[in-house]
C-alpha cells in the first residue's frame, strides 16, 4: 500500500487523537480546506440518530474568515469614494458574512473516511494499534449520483481492540406532499438485505409530534420560544407514517421560556421582572425602570393606602385573616383559591409592594413612599397586620411599632431599594408556596433551598427565578396538555432537584415519561414533524441499521434541497404539509 497514503492516515489520526484528548472544543483546520470540530452528536440532527450525545468529530469545508484589516479598508474606502464604490464595498462585506456550515466534495469526504479507517486497522503494518477514536462525520455536497449529504464512520470494538468500522451514507430528497413517492417498508427491508444478508431482522418505529409552541392564528404566526414535543418509539411497524400505537413508549420534551403572553402566570412574570430590575440596580448601580402600570404616582398611591387603613383601623382586626393559616389554600372546597391572580390573604407589606411595583419610576419614589409608611408607624397612625413569617426589614419595623419602639432607618443610598427588594421577595415566595402546596406538588421541606433567606439578596432572586421557571413549566403542562397529578408531581420534583445544583437555564429541555393515552387527543389526528422507520439486524456492537426519516424540515443545513412538487407548498396552507425524506444506510467493514 502506498506509503504516502499510510503517512496521511497517521497524520490525520494524530490530529483527531490530539483533538479528542483536549478539553477545548476549538475548531482545527487541516490542509487549509478542512475544518474539524469536536462536538456532541445531539447537536446535529442526522448524527443524533446514531450517536446521541456522544462526542463526535464533524468535518466540513473551511471558510476563510474576514480579517479586521479588510473590514477597516472597506469602511475607509466607503467613506471617501462615490456611490458605486460604496455599493461594491457593501457587496464585498456581504460576501464575508457567515454562510453557515459548508460541505466538502464527495472525493474529499471519501478520502477522510479512508484515512480514519486505515489509521485504526491494526493489520496495516505501518500503523500502531491505538485506542478507538470518536465517530467521524463528514458533510458532503451531493455531487454523486446518490445525492449523498453525509458520510459517517464509527469503530467497532471487541474489548479495547478495534475490530472494524461501520460506514454510513446519508441521502436526502426534497419536500413531497404525495405520500406515494416515499419508499415503502418492503423496499427499506430490501435495501438492508443488499448490504447485510441477515438471517433475521427487526423493524422499529419512531415519531415526534409538536404539542405546544408557535401557533398560526388567521394566517398569522404567533412566535413562541417555548415548545413541548413528544417522542414515540414502538416495534412492529406496519406502514410508513403510521400513527404510534398506544403501546408505544412516549417521552415529553419540555422547553419553556418565561414570559409567554399566553401563559396564565404572565402577570407574575412581569412582577418578577420588576424584582429583577431592582436586583440589577443594586448590583450595577444603574436601573432601567419599567413603564408604570398605574397612572397615579407611587407617592399618591401610598398616601391613599395609608388613609384607607386609618379610616378602617377600628375594624381591621376583625377583617384580618387568620395568619396562622396563611399558607393553607383549601377552604372546604375542591377548587383551589389560587388562580394565578393576587392571593386573598395579602398582608400590609405585600399590598404596599403591589402598589409600589406598579408605580415607582425612580429611587426617589421608593424613598418617599417608605418615608411616609415609617412615619405613620412611628406616630401610631396605622397598626397593620403582617404574616408571622414575614422576613423583610419593613416587617420588622412593623413588629417594633406594636411596642412603640421603632429603630431609626436612614433612607439614603441603596437602603430604600434594598428594603423594597426584600418586600417583593417575601411576597413572591409566598405566591409560589401557595400554588405548589395547594396543588400538593411540593412540601415546605421540598422548597427549603428556594425559600432560604440566609443567602444574599442576589442569590435569593436567582432562586426565585428558578421557582418561577418551574411554575411556568408545570402550568404549561397542566393548562395546555391537561397532564394528570402524578405526572405533574414527578415533573415538579425533577425540576426542584435539577435546579438545586444546576444554574438557571431556560434552554434546558426537561424530559418526562408519559402514557400515550393521556395525550392521544393531541396527536392522533396530527401529522408528525418527524417520523422514522429503522430496519436492524445483528447484535451488540455489530448491530447494523438502515433507516428512513420523514421530517417537516430538512435534516441537513449545508445543502439546498429542492422540492419535486412545484404546485405544493412546504409547510404552507396545504391540508397536508410536505415532508423531506432522509435515508441512512450502513455497511460493516471487518478488519481481517
């Protein structure tokens, strides 16, 4: 065998081994035209089907990046030339924009796979017997007759020894509405038999349905960053695009972004936003005040509230709820009191917070309002009630006022903001407690981490944001999917446990196992966004698969797929959406 080929294979192997051993995920450029990335397989749709979240290498065409000098020259020239030259400069800058991942030629892709294979074949005398490399996947430009979009390779090991490789080829077709154009299951089985000649084989099905997210109302798309999808897996597939049977295993994928206007807790999110504004102001020294929700000034609202308390002072005690039961939300009825509106048991500090958070627009507003309240307490004009477990600085002053001994508070600097932030934290913590406990989704012991006041205010806000994100997730699954109590309880506990150690992240996708019958009304009459059938044979590391994937959008992002149906629209107003077809074939190569 050519020594040059062996040398190239060893060089390529050493590059991949070095990248595999590095902690960094920085890209590496090989021979000026090949960019090698180390990433997780679940970040690439096609690769995810075979590698999941395992580390893989992705090879693609290296695209030169524009230098700062070139950009500066374009800018300078455009400032001192005519319109035509300026247009040329703009065109040049557009050419330098990020084009996304770019494919390699089929010939180059085959060369890279041959190097990957040779370098791990212990029977090639010039190559050492090395530990297995991560799977390698190469983007292709569809220039061959089969229209290949990916080539892939992964090692087959017996113990720690590499005994062979599996080679994958991925071919794609443009969107089609006519289901008769798709390959049949019998044809898929025949395609598998051509490569593997199995004595027996099986077939598995999978599907993904979109349950919640962006919607179309009167031809207008209402965008949403939140999404809930469900993945099905089952055996004994009988036809292409068949509906998953009720015996399938089903997993919900839940990703919720706080602040969706359709959410029943959207008003609570606005309240949390104001709380975050105060916390950011304390941390950075700068505050971007939100648009007030009240037309009256904060000071006037506070004065009116204090006057109202003075007028009703004689009957206030009789009207106050039993504070020992402030966290109990059931009142002899099966319907929870909490309906994502204001609680019915707000104490003085909480009601003051409600008025102030809707009206303050400056630090001066906060200081003036608190000054009015403290003076009223000091002179005994009001004797408000508060919850026994209230923990804010203002609550402590109110307790002192019961004994006519109020500490002096200097309402200067950041002290007023600090006091208002404490008031909001106290109030919103009770809001979340009331919902979770009333719905029997958590106990106070489950919530201890999130309710702690032993950490600083910034950390308290972070933990409150985590609680709100949990609430958004639960409410989405309860309101829009009507999940039963046992699933909501399991999801709540999973989220609570997750956020005890993991930073706040709205991109996090939570998983939940579910019985298909619970959501059958949401998917059985819908078309899947992803449907697949997979023929397989062999066992363990020698198992080989041939698969068909039908999807509402291309599973590749580096080539343009044409649609063969000029009269149909892709995901448009047609009764049935067009689907893209992706086929993955596998070959097993044993090292003799």
